[in-house]
C-alpha cells in the first residue's frame, strides 16, 4: 500500500522563531504539547521543539499503520528551523543538535511510552559532542543511553541484554558504579551495544538521525494501542481521543556535572493544599532519574544552598505559571550548567482536602473568583473529607488480598464476623468486627449497623449492602468475587488461604480493596475552608438538597451536612429489631384481616414514635415518608430455627408457619407483590402507617414543633392505583384529625414515586392525583433496562469491558434512556399541574453527573444519603454555574 499524504496541518513549532500551537488546546496537541507552547509564549525558558498533532496519530491508524507520506518532509522543515534557532546541526561532527522524543495524549497516561533522550547521536556526532562540550565521557555516556533506550523502546530489545554488557565493562574497569566508568570504557560499551542491537534486530543501529527520528515517532504512535495503554484508558474510562501527540524537543543536559541537575515539583502541597513549593531535585542527573528511585533526591528547599539564582528564578516561574494557569501546577525542570529550563507543566493532581484549601486560598489571593472555586473541586472528592481513611503511606505497604467494588467509601478495620447476630453480639462487647457475607438482606441490618465495615462476595453498587452502608456512611466493599465464604463453618477462603473469626481485615471502601491485618487510619476533619466552599455553593445552586434517612440520628446528621428535608424515609427499616420484627411477622403470617389488624396495632406505637423522632430532628423541614414497599417475604424467617421460634410465639405449628412462608414465594419478587400493590390487597397496612404519621404530626404540633409530612405511595403504574390509595389516605387523615379533635390546618401532601416506566409515560394522568413526584431511579433503571439491580454484577463487568455500557447505570443515571423517561414525566406532570413538586430519591441523587441532569430537567430537589449531602450541594452549584455559562 502506498503511503497517503495527511490532510491538515501536521506539526506545530514552539521556540523563539515562532509558537504555533498557542491556544489550540490539548485535544489537538496533547497536554504536554499545548503546555510547552503556552510556556514558550509567556517567555519561560523552554528548549525549543515541535509537536506532531494527535490527528496524525489517528491518520497513522486510519492508513493501516503507516505514517502519512508528507509527515517526514514536515518534520525535516521543523528540524531545520531548530538548527537555525540553536546554531547546531542534526548529526553534525562539530556541534550536533540532539532531541528528545516524548509522547503526550490529551489526558496524562503514566507509563504509556518511555521518552527517548539524546536522539541524533551517531558515531560521528558523538565525537562532535565530545569536542563541543570538551567532555568525552559525557558524550559517550549519552550515546550508550540512546542505543539502550532506542533499542528497548523502539525495537523492543530486552533491557537485560544491555545491562549484561554494561556489567562486563564495569568489571573490566574494576568498578560497580556507572558514574565511575571512564570515557574509554563507555566508548567500548557503545560498540558492544551496537553489536547487541544488530544481533537482535538484524540491522545496524541507524546512523541517519532522520531515520532514528522517523522510527521513534512511529514507536510513539504504536504505544497508543499497546496493551498497557489500552488497559489504562479502559480502567480510567478515557474515551473518544484521537490518539497521542509526539513532542520532539531539543535537549538540555542535567548531567553535565555538579553545576547541573534535574527536578520535579508541585507549586503547592498536593496532599494538604498548603501554599508552599513542594518538590525534589537531583544534582548531575538526567531525565527520569528523579522518579526512577535509583538515587535519593533532595527536597527543593535545599536548592538555594546549591544554586541560589536558579532557585530564585524557579520561584519566579512558579508565580508566573500560577498567574497564567490560575491553577496549581505539577512541573519538571532541568538545570544545565547553572541555567534553568522548563520541560513540562500540567494541572497538579491533589487530594480532596488539598482541592478545597487551594480553591479557597486562590480566591483570597484573587487568582480566581468564587464561582471558579466552586467549579474547581470535584464534588465526589469531598467524600475524602467526610469519612475516616487509611493513612496513604500505610495503605501503600499493606498486603492486599482481594478486590471488590468501592460500594461505600471509608476505612474499616476489624475481625471477621460471619453472621449479623455475631457481628452485633461481638460489637456490643466492644470488639471491632467486619461483617463478611455472601450478600446482605434486610434481616441483617442490625449486624450491619454494629459492624465497623461490611464485606460481601456478590452484589453490585446498588445491592442491599451497598445502599444501606452508604446511607450510614458505613464502609463497604461489595462483590469481592475471590472471597469464598462458608458462613456455617465461619470460615472464608481467599486464593487458597483460609481466614476465621480471629482474622483481622482492613477494608477500603474508597478503592474496593481488602488488606490483611490492621492498617493505620486517620479521622475526617472538616476545615473552615470546607464550610466556606459550601457557603459559596449554596449561593449558586438553585436546587434543594434533601436526604434519605429513616432514623432521628441520620436525620440530624444530614441536617448538619446541610440537608433541607427528607426526600425518602423508608418505613420498612423501622420494622426490624425485637418486638417490631415479631409484630410485622405476625401481621404477614396472619390468615385473616382481624389478626392482621391486631398485629398492626402493636406496630403503630413504634412507627408513631419513630416519626415523632424524625419530625423533631427535622425542625419543620419537609419529610417524605414512603409507605411499605418491599415484598413481604423479606420480613419472614426462612430457616427452620427461626420458623420454630415464631411458631411458638404465635401458638401455631411449625409446619403451618413453613407453609405460609412458602406461599409468599415469588419468582420475580421485585416485580411481584410489593409497593402500592400491598396496600391494594391489605389496605389496613396503609391505614396504620398513615395513622402513625398523622398522630405523630399532631403530637409534634401540640408540642409547638413544626411539621411538614409528605406521604409517598410507591410503585404506582396507573392513575387508578393512586386515586384509590389517595382516597384511603385522605379518609384516614380526616378520621384521625376528628378523633384528636384537630381544628387548625394540618398540611400533609400526598404524592407518588415515579419508578415504573408506565408511570412516566402516563405522568400527565397520574399528576391529577399527586401533589408531588419523586423519581425512584433505582427501580426505574431496573425496569427500563430490564436489569436486575441485585444480579447485575454477574454481567456488568463484561458490559463495561466491551464498551456496551460506559458506567454502571445504577451509579450514574443513564441520561439518554432512563433520562428521557424522567424528562418526559417532568414535562407531562407540569402540563397537568404547573406547581407539581419534583424530586429524585434514587441512589443517583448523590452522583454529581446525575445531579447535573436533574438540574437541567428542572427538578426542585435531589435526595441522597446523609454523607453525600455535601457532594450533592456542590454538584448542584456546579450544575447551575455551568448552565449559566452555557446560556451566555
Ligand atoms: P513522562 O511523560 O513520563 O513524564 P517526559 O516526556 O516528560 O515523560 O520525559 C521524562 C523526563 O525526560 C523529563 O522529566 C525530563 O527530565 C526528561 N526530558 C525530556 N525531554 C527532555 C529534553 N529535551 N531535555 C532534557 N531532558 C528531557
Ligand atoms: Mg514528564
Ligand atoms: Mg423503588
């Protein structure tokens, strides 16, 4: 196949002659390329060079892995320009120009391709370099490095062969240090390296510098599709990039003696955010030596002792860079014979804590304004400030034994507990335990609450364990497949090793990793800066933030985090524990309405007290209470022992209990007898719950506590379901009011969840019966995709790997599918009722991307677990600011 010429502009020069790339963006020039151009254009000392655009990489693959025909002509023109600017010549025997070849995509991808330094050296120009520098040793050291790097990176020769040859030379020179090998030894080494090169490639080391350059450029393009690069993009969810750019840059030498060196630094401290230069440098070193860990670098604070002028210049450059980018930078620099050069700058990665501090400091320093500060902090990173975490240095050294999903962030250390009862019992005695289960069920909540952390071997990000744990801010790793659990024997096996109740685990809910032993943790700390940032966020957001909470403690915590109401209070969580469990079981297993009502009467005081507690904690903020939702079989005992106990209590035969439990069996419980369907069959359940709500509201009113209850009817699919249950609800409210002789107003809204696709489709009809809609996006996603949210983990990894889905739709709302239903229901609902209140209460309410969608479709609020309230506040502000920008 003949080579085809590429269409557009291929290369962009940066230097004193001209700087072409300025302002063209990293999508075209890669992050490294665009910043080299920017730094050059603001007058910083950058060795000149040129960037081959990412489009050329795309054409390389488009042309069947061939460089465009006109590329090397263009490259040659640029090299001539470099020669002219620097007064050196490529391949010259007097004063040769050398270059580095550096990869650089729009997104930084560590380890994609090793940089090749000193390119342009051959037998002739090495001699030239020796003459020009008066340093023969330096010249042959550079040449042997080039043959090694080029052979390794471009031609794939195993590095070992070169090392082996070097060892021989060192022995010959009677030293074991590279730096002690004299010029003669290095000269010999270059000959040996060339022989190795020839032996493994079948051709001589290219003496033509242009040939070297062509091959190196092609190697960079090839590295874009190398396994490790593809894998990295997959893991980091990096999509839609054309390819990598290639930077060809004239060399400067940090290894020319003790007046030279190289370093890396952050313009501010990346872990704390402190406004203090933070870096390391090495004297007489080149390239990757600092990060390679061969020699121990010194902190940059020591630099003034070595070269005061260069340090002062570096500090000035730091300020210039921060003023230009208005951002914390991560830089690479080299000092050649006392003269400072900048080789790279980019936005510095930082912890959540540092992000908050830097944003606030930069407002104070007038580098950025408040909206920019609000936009700068990744909302999801706030989690790091709210929960305890493992000390990074300790975690790095820990022995990791398994990996699951980061289901609920935080850090937990404890000994294994194999049942919920054990977990509870042992923690009451003061032991720290990790509850380890195949999966959890509502029966386990007591034990889950008692445990320091939860580890499951199956289940996804919205499995029971994950949802419940997130609600409490309890650390949870879910779906760690390598963990094989034998709960009966109280043993777990991981990769052949067996663990028991005495085993200590540390689980990292932020990464999904599991480690052996006790790893040191650090507590969360909320700073004044955090509060400042949240205050700004509250000024810019237009959506309200509510929380999902079902206990007074959670409600209180959520209010402290800034929740403006409860968007979802799940009443089923109130049916667990002691007498409550007994009563609900009795109710479910009763055979007639009379006994059911008797059992419900026992539950009433508990529910009422719970509501009083929650209303009191919320101090007049709205509280949305969902009527009983899950299928009834979730509440009854399935094991023989439990059934026997229950039989004794109820005065029935165990066989009777067993057969009633069995009669509750459903093939698809999530599509079965649950939600509003329960209240259709057993209206007395609704009556009891509504009564509890109204009685609690009245009692609070009498105590001068403001209340705003909102009764939410779940899983509605037709208008008639809702109208029937609404009437029942209203009747009960009136009845209780009359009983309690309430004269004044008692505001109670009645609304529904939109979680069945049919409800979204007929939202205009349903709205006639509803005061509010709350999108239950967990079920809505489940039913729109037809994915069981409890079983998705068996195939989701394949879907993600093959790009069928880009994210778990239970974590981040599927905007183009499920989102259409939400948007449509909003429009249709408000067509019927202009002031219909709209909110969302699925797990998506705490996901920044989903929050942005909610803002854009005009929801009044999002509701999420207490620990995600600050995240949602910030995300809502960012959504509002971005929408405002887009309008302008
Ligand atoms: P990475 O993307 O892995 O950081 P770089 O392309 O930045 O790779 O190169 C690694 C190191 O090589 C740089 O930090 C710098 O020290 C050195 N280097 C690259 N180009 C040059 C050059 N033209 N002159 C001197 N050193 C260079
Ligand atoms: Mg670099
Ligand atoms: Mg639901």
